[in-house]
């Protein structure tokens, strides 16, 4: 494996359980046996509804949560069980951009000081710190005078640009973006996504991009992972996934993704799933999606689907009993 092929982030069969509540104290499995890798200059998008486990996965990747089982590697080093002190130098190589831009910034700290904080923690001299902070603010499209303002004095889009500047000022190898544009107006989302794309092209960092919006993931990702109830149900290079979706859940997500043309958006048919996402505290037997799946049959209730490579599509994998090698999972009728 060449240096270019070596993953910046490697996640191998990780699971994470939260302690249960109530009398039975049954643990809640938020992530179940997920594997992925993100290379330098690559964006891996993780998509799923609320409760799919994608944000828990992001926090395990950054070791903000310790996986219950499995392995996390950063730049070839196993960081799965490193303590706080041992993790400290590793954190220079990773950073996160969050959805809640106002809550992510200290309300008593000016924008300039907030962006400079990671450099201060790293021991960078004051003069260099000031120069790099101003350069970073300028690069994300913020005027120099905004550095003296406080978070509440900025718009949501400006605060998200501050979050990006703060995340990248130390030039990390890995950026984890957890729903970075979901709280922004539609008119602002594109500019923030384009900024992230431009910065990644310039700096070459690896990016794990988390979103519930499949259209956003399509816009930014090289490789897409679809999660449902803590498990990966399908993954593929972006083009293959959107040209040839296999899993019924992926098909449903695509049918619900917004279309820019309002006329088409109003008249198109959609796949309507029955019921709600089951509780991870009491998941269904067999396939986790079977209680909502229009294609479910007897086997789905008794056997967990194994990952199967989709014939003819390199890197395309699906977990569905309806998939047969050499064919496709049947299309679900929209209504």
C-alpha cells in the first residue's frame, strides 16, 4: 500500500453501547459493527435518519467516545483505548465542525480569540498566532474587523465559517463535519459547502461528512455510507450509489431527497415507509429495517443480512436478503 492509499482514518468493526435505563438496564447499541476508511483528500459521507448512529460514529472516530468494541486508527496509530494524556498530541491531527454554531463557540470570547484558541493550546507564539488567525479568517471569507465581534453578533452562516476556520487553523489531517449545514438557510448552505470543498482541494485533509440529507451528501462526497439503526446497510462510490441504489432504505432516502426544480418537486412520486424507526434499545430481530420494508419476507425476521458485493460495481456493498448476485434488489413502487 502506497502512502497515498493509506487511510488517514480507519474504523474497523466498531460498536458503541450506551448504558440502558429502567429496571432491565438493557444496553442501547447505537453503532453496531461499522467499518470504514477515509484517505487523504477524500470525503466519505455518512447518511441516515435521526437515530441511525451516525453522530455516535463521528464521536467514536474522534475518540470523544470510546468504542465498546472494534478499532480506530489515525494515521496508522491505534487510538482506540488511548487515555486523555496520550490522546492530546493526536488531537492536533483531527478536528470537528458541529451543527450548533452558536453553542460550539464561547459566547464570552471574540471570534479572533476563538479561532486562535487551538494554536494557543499548541503553544504557537503570539505573533504567529495572530498572523495565522487573520489569514484563516480571510480565507473563509470573513472581514478582518469581524475578529473583534462575539458569536451572537454574527449570522448563522458567518458562525459556521468561524467554526471551519477554527477547525482548520492547525491544518489537521482529519476533519469530521457533523451536520455542518443543516441549521443554515438553503441560500447559505451552498456557499458553505463550496467553501469546504475548496479548502479540502487546497489542503488535502480527509473528511468524514455526516448528514441526514442525501442531496448534500451527494454534493460533497466521494464515497457514501448509508446507516440505519446503527448498521451500514449500503455503501458505494458516490456515482455507483446514485446510479444503482440497492437497499430499500437507500431507495426511500433518494425518493425523499429534495429536487431544485419546484415543479418536479411538487409532482414527483415518493416511497412512503410505514411506521417509525425502531428504538435502538429494542431493535427488531433479523434485519433492522424489516419492520418498515415493503420487500420484507420471512427470512428477514430470523437472519441478519450479511454484506454482499454488488456484481460489476467495485466498492459497492449491500446488506439485503433480496439482493441476488448478478441482479439487483427489486425497485420499490413509489406512491
